[in-house]
């Protein structure tokens, strides 16, 4: 039987997770890997049958047809590998283009597979042959993974690993220039614990002053669900760059009160008045999600915490820190953002100790 359900580790699998940390732990039992900016994927292979499972256990197989034959050609007949699916353009990770690969039309999927082909970066091994490796320590799983990837080639890769704290700190700084977003820290003696945050991750954290120009009501109808953020471009226009969210129930109501005065006649001369029909855009992942918003006069400045930017927007939802009454909206521009020094993705996949 060649169906992946016959494997010693069968789908679905909830991948092992990582908890955020501010600094690298000073321990001798750790390994450090780059943190890839892609789609988490667990690859199941049983002879010709290949299944790609996502972080939320939903299948990704149909969206990345170009990966199936390389998996059959290069991986063992029976294995389960924890990976990241990435898309790179001009030797740099491009998460926006990766997101576009999730499309309902098969013709569109095939077109994008040819135009922006995906790659696979492996970092853990859960099953090899009839052996369930999840109870084994990471050091054993990594050694076996290195063995099966010893002769792998594009589009399959093995993620770099180091036990050198100083080299890991250099990777943390340098690899951001290729589009990566930090480090994963793995205890060498730990088993593979599904859905548990027994590993660690250190991500880049920065702050920026932004203009608050609107908000969305929380899904329960009580208070502010998210703040709409803007930065001024070189021409002086206010560009929407992301949102701040994840407020407590109490804070959501407080924010609604704090925005009351700047909500009066807010659409008069508003830089985003064209959105006044209420829908800024359709949500990429949920077409039924309410994207309506409430404008506020673009007079308030907030300081937010963010990890990185991507194509002129905050890569993730930002964290609201405080109002900056000492700053004017005109001071909130793109020049304040901290941008990494660009490097090629090849320097990550084949790193040197420099």
C-alpha cells in the first residue's frame, strides 16, 4: 500500500511550535537555525504518494505541484519531513508572491508554479521507513535528516544549523538581508512534541511612529478591533502600511473613547476617502471576513512595535505601545524604518563563518 496513511507517522500532524524569546539562552545544549519566512509544511511520502500538510493540517499539495516530483526523486521512499515552503526572486525571499500561490483555479496554480516556483527547506525528520522518530532527541533526528539530504539539490534544501552562539548572533543580523526573520533555537535532547512550544524563536523587533487614520470594530461589536496605520511617502501621501491589534476587552473600549473626538467629520479631506464605501480590500484568506472600517482624522500618532517590513507594509500585525502626543503626523514617514543590509539567499543556504 502506497497511501501516506500507511506511514508510521500519518497525516494530519500538528507541527512543533516555538515560543518567543528576547535573547538567546546561554546554554550548551542548543542548536540554532535560521527562521524561514514561508509556509510551514509537513511532507509525507510513501512511494509515489506525496502529501503536503500545512501548519493547520489542511492540505497544500494542490498549490505546489512543482515540488511533488523532486520529492519523489530525492527523498526516501517512506519518510515524513518538517519543512518550510518558500518562494525566492532575485535571490531574496518573497512572501507576497508565496501567498499568491494559494488560489482556487488550477490554471492559475499551474501558471504561478512556472513563473514563481517554490522551494522546500527541511529542518526536522519525523519518520524514516517504518520508524517513528518523534520520541527521539532532536540531535538524532538532525543527524538522520543530514544523511537523507546529503545529495539533495534545488528545489530541496537542508536548513543550516550551528551550535556556536556567536555565529548564531551573526546569522540573526545578516540573514535578515535575504528576507529571513530571525532564529529558531532547538534543545538537542528534546523529542518532537506536536503543537507544543518547546522550541524557541528570536525575531527582529523594532518600533515606529505611525499615523492612526482609522479603525475596525472588534468582531464581537464591542470597541476597537484594530487600528489602521499610515506612513507618509516622499510625495507626502499617507499610505496604509498595516494594523495594530490584539487589545484586551477593556482596552478596546478605552480606545473607542480615545478616538471619539477625531471621529467627528473624519471623512472630510481624509487621505483614504476613496475607501468610504467601507471595504478597503477583500481579505486574502477569508472572502467573507468583514473588512469595513471607521475613519478618524489623521491627527494622532502612535508608537508601535513591529518585526519587519515587506513591500512597503508591516510584515505582521503590529503591537500598540503608546500614543505619541509629542509627535506630529508629518514626522511619520518611511525614513524612520530600519532596513537590513541586502544579501543573497545563497549566503543563507550555504553560510560561511564571516
